[in-house]
C-alpha cells in the first residue's frame, strides 16, 4: 500500500490468524473513549483466514469523522509497517479497558512481546530472521498476533491472543484442573464445629471483626468441583462460560508456548527455542502479560488489591488470599499465606520475649554479681601483650549490667519456649497449609506430571539412552550417571566447599580486625571512657564490617549457585528451584552465621591463662568480657539481623525503582515537539506501554523473599537465647514487609505468569531442620556461653545461703605477675576470669575441682534440655495432625462426589432418548432426584461405610428417601 494513509488511520493493520499473505480487507471502527460491546452485526471465525468485523459503539450511534473513521486495510502487517511514513501515522486511541483487547474489542490480550528498533543488535538481519521465524511458528501453533504501529521511541509491540482451540489443546497437555458443570440443587452445607469452639470463635471474631477481610469488597469465592481437563470429556465442563479460562490460565498457556517455540529452521541448533533465549540475544526486549488496569482503574482487581491490601493503613488486617491467588497465581499466593501465618505466630513469641526482657530490667539492680562488679576494686590482668596494662574491673560496670539484661534465669525459660514455639509453628502451618491446598484445589497436584525444562531436553538432545517415564508415559532422555551426573555433583560440591572456606576466611579477617582494634584501644588510649567501652565499640564496628562482607558475598553466591545447578541438569523447574535453594541457603547460612557461631562457641574458650596463652599467628586469642561472650553475641546478632533486614528492604525497593526509571526513559525517547505530540503522549497511557515501564518478574523472583524470611527465622530460633528481642524485631519487620512486597508487586513489577505449586517446597524442610538445630544451639549457648550454669552450681554447691553473694570472687582466679615480668610492672597479683588454682598452690594454674563440676553440669544440662524439649516436641506433633480429620473426611467425600458427578454426566450422555419431550421430562426428574440425593449425602454425618453405600446406590434410611437408585443406575 503505497498511497498516503488518512489522518484518522489506526496504527497497525489487522493481522490474519493464519499468517496467510492472501488477506482480504478488514473493516473496523476506531473509537475514542468508548468501547464496543454490542457485536450483533459482527462475524468472527477463529480458524478462518478471513476476519471481518463491523463494530458498532455501545450507544449504537456512529461518531463524527474527526473521532471515528471506518478504514479498509489490505495487505500484511509487515508490508504495512514498511510502507507507513512515521510522520503521517496517526495512532489509535484506547481507554483503560479497551487497551486490554485487540482492536476488534473481542479478543483479549493475553501476552505482549516487545522489541527495540533503536537497539543495534535487535535491528540486525539475524535478529530480524529469528523474530520472523519465531512469530511464524507462534501463528502455526494457533496464537493470534496483532502488531502495533512502530512507536516514535522505536519500540514495537506485538500483542498475543489465545483462541479457544489453543486453550483447549494446551489445557489438556498441561493437565489443568478445570471447574466442572454445576449440579442443579446441589448444596454444600457448612462444616460442623464443636459448640464450645463455635462460641469461642464467635467471641474472638467480635473482637477482631474489623481486621477480617471485608466480605462486601472481597466476597467469599464459591467452591467448585474440578477435574483434569480432557477434550474428549468436555461435556463435564462448562466450556461456554466466559470465565472458564481465566487470565491466569491464558497467560500460563502462552508462556508455555513461548518457552518451547523454535526461532530458526536450523535443526542442528538444539537451543534455538524459547522467548528467554531470544531476550538474551536482544531479539526481544520484553515479554509479559498485562495487568488488568492501572492503579486508578476503580473496577480492576489491581486497584482493589492496591487500596485494600497493599495499603499501609491495612497492615493489621487479614489478607484476601483467595483474590491474591487469583491475580498472581498459586505460588505467590502461598508465599503471602505463609508470610502472614509466620507473622501471626510471631505475636506470642514477641510478647514472651518482651516479658523476659522486662523481668531482666526489674531485677537489674538486685543482681549480686553486677553490684559486686560496680563496687569491686580488683586489678585485672592485661588483655594484650606489650601494649596493654592492668585495668580495674570496676570500669566494666556498665558492661556487666547490660550483660545481665540478656543473661539471666529467664533466658532458659525463653529458649525452651522458643523451641516449642518453632515446633508448634511448623505443625500448625502443615495443618493450615492442608486447608489452603484443598481450598485452592492443589491436593491432587503431582510433581511428576510437570513437564521437563526446555534447557534440560536441549542439553540431552543427542543422548541416545532414553527411558520411559512411568507417570507421564512418555519417553525421555536419561542423564548419564558416570559421564554427566557424577562429575557435575563432584564439581558442584567442590565449589560450594571452596565458597564456604572463603566465608570462613572473611570471618577470620574480622576476628583479626577485632583483635587489632581492641589492642589499639587498650594500649594507646589514655581516655578511661574509651577504655571502658572498648569491647562494645569493637564488637559493633566488627559486626558492621561483617555485614558489608555478607552483602557483597551474596551476589557472588547467587550467580555461582545458578550456574552449578544448571550443570547438574535437574529435570523439572521445581527440581531446579529446590536444588538452587539448598545451595544458596547453605552458602548464606555460613555467610550470615559463621561469625555468630565463632562468638558463641569458640571465642574465649581456649585462650589459656596469663604466662601461658595459646597463640594464633603469634598473637593471643580473643577473650570474652568479664561477664562472658553473651553480650557480644547479642550485639553481633542484633546488628546483622536488623541491618540485613534494613538493607534488604531498601535494596528491594531501590533496584526495581531504578530499573523502572530506565524503562520509563526508554519509552519516552523520541517524543519531540511535534504537531502530534498530544497523541503521542496519549500512547503512553496504553496498558501495554504502561506495563513495559515496569520491571520483569522472573521465574525465581520469589526466591530472595523466601530466603530473607528463612534467614530471619534462623536468627529468631537458633540464637534466640542470646537475643530475646529477636521475635519482636522480626514481627515489626514482617508487618511492613507484607505490605511492602504487595505494593512492590502491584506498582513496580509486570504481572507475573501464574504458577501452580502444591506447597512452599524445599523451604519447609529447611525450616524443619532449623527448628531441630535450634534446640542443640540454644542448649549449648545456655550451657557454655552464658553464666547460667556456673551461677547455678555456685548457688547449689558453694554458697552457704544459696545466693550469689561472693560469686564474683569465686569466678576470678589469681596470677602472680612475677611469672611474667615483661607485661607487668609494680603489680604483684592480678585477676582473670577462670577456675584455676592460685599461684601458691602445689598445682598452680591447673583447673580446680569446681571447674570439673561446672563442666559436668554444663554437659548434663545439654542432655536434659535436649531430651525434655524433644519429648515435648514429640507430644506436640502427635497432638496436632498434619491434616485435620474433618478436612480429610471432606476431601474424601468430595472425591466421591466428583467421581459420581462424572458418572452421572456419562450416564446422561449415553442414554439419550429419541423423544425430546421424554428427554426433558426424564432430565427434570433426574435433576430433582440427584439434587435431593446429593443434598442428603452432604448434609448427613455418615460413617465411611454408610457413605460408600449411599453414593453407590443404597439408601441411608427409609426416612431419607424412597428411591434406592444411585447415580450409576440412573
């Protein structure tokens, strides 16, 4: 088409569904600020090469020529795009609703792919050919493509719509569970509850009613029976319902096609497929489904979630999980369900932690060892060689009082409580997760039904050995064990081990820094104030440096873990994610917790004594403060935990904002002062242009969110004996984290493609391992890091009045400075914290009998603590089932009903009668009979035996019905 296009021309031509070059002219109307819903005069055939549509506006009247123009277009879109003069191309106008559809106003936009003309690599002949082949193959798959006129900024938008035939075909391939036709008269009664529990729940609901999900804004979703979709059994499904294929289902199917479509005719290139590869090759710049409107489109689900869920004003309200699942998919819905449940469980832990901390405040000035430190006049031995001198124990008065806040009898109680809390949290989550799994129809989801990853099949394309997958009944290549699997596993383990050593080296560097700084503060500072706070200052700065190292190492670990996982050739995406998760968490575990483990279990444990110190690199090892290392452990834990949360919260908002800013600049490139500037700016409000400005939500974008929470869970449980306020800080962070993640998803990211998962995956096993490991760590922290056991032994064995009077004198040993004259001048006796014989004893500087009593008590406490907690954990797990009996019966009952509904539809299909009147009469009687039958089944509390009899045709009792015919016989 060489002639000049009229000024009212709508940008881009209508693309034929078959991609044929013999395209007939298409007729349509382009309307401004209106949308065509009346298609009485339209004809549309999805599989034909001819598309003809006469669209009449909603009000039934045609607009004036300057607003609406009937245009007849001919030729393909490629030819049209080449022939158009960009200066004379006047663009079409859409409103917020119409920009979610093709120009015909019928077919919805399920996906958008974009390429950039101003990108030199994207404009090369190679990329042009790849795009041409790729789009041609998409059309051969049955997808509909519609091309927008090239923008002034060089962006080319290609809209994709999925016809019903493609949806049907791939729903069967993906084994999607779809809602079945409803049985008329079938009612599901509400679950029966204990009367006492009902009263308690009703009373509780009255108190927190204002924080529940508003049923007016978010009406409860109706339960539907589902079955695996099959085109051979479409009579089971309400296929004609406009909502049968939801937007999430449509985008998932398109993503599946995009990931597996080839973009070259060269059969030897095994990896020449998938939109991900094309994006990496710069042939396309983006591919994404559309949000259902803007943040100001009041009738969109996006706006509703933004105002009623992501708002900071709703931080104390329950989440509309069903609607989150419907909009973002099951995987993201499960994450927010787990995060909300975890946050709710932090409430009791935070309250108990606050009570324990309050107890320590109220008893602070009645603690005998702290008062003795503040009133003592003991001369302490030097803390370093050559530069340090003796110092007075009274200078650490503030240090000893702060130590008592975290090292007191309530610490033991809180450690036991948190061990039980962790078990209760996991067991209750399993129970709650079972309800969500059933509610969202994930109970029968089998991971073996998942399709292999395209990269997995491509890398094994030339493998001759193949095996039959018993579950899917398909022949798949088998990974060679000796040539591929074993070398990849050895290589992966070696690299992970190397990275662990690097993390340990970083911890060692921080230790050397701490030793050097402490020596400098004690040796070169004449300020008593600096000397008295040297330990606190050194610990705080070292923890800050360690946090910086952790943040830097995180980037390296994630990149290497992804590469190693790809080398291992996991079959499915779920297996890939689980393997990647284990690697990264192991590396992050060492990265975050190595310095904390050092302070808790190694620092100050093997230092020796004055005159005979155990040296490391010819230097003395670090010593704990007079009150032990628990305060330093608390400071290290608090800075890393709170600092990590603050840094992550800032970065996870700044990075998307930065990338969104880059995309926005890219969209506005080329908008110069032209006569059509107003129309060009109006193009910026199209939904696909708005969404292009947002950041792509990758397949593993949820991983850092889980990782952050699981690492936090480790701080809350593994080292909670040292920091009882950890649950409180975690609660405060999570309350805002939920809304921050929600706002980020709705405002900064493109709409994710829906993913179906059965549970939170490998993260549950990691949480369970952390909970079990926390029992051991807390037992050892209380026994060996805190002073709880030495004080307890002193009260029971040494003290005459069973108090802590004289404990300080008992816990300090004496050293004669004449045995080490280089470091001491004009001082005869100095003190150091240990249980050793005095210098005038025949066994001078050897351990006293009290030391061995305390060591035996420490070991006994570990054994008793772990066994008592383990016993209680077993009892808790036995009392709380993974799935409630009522839910198990409900699932079983619904499985029977689903099966019988299928049989009923089968019977109706094969037993068609010739007389239409007879058919109508029989069907009416059948519907009434079956409606009564299923209502009796659902409303009656039957034993499994009676239930089997009822659904298979035997009556429950004469009073319940007179018909003895079951659905099968009918």
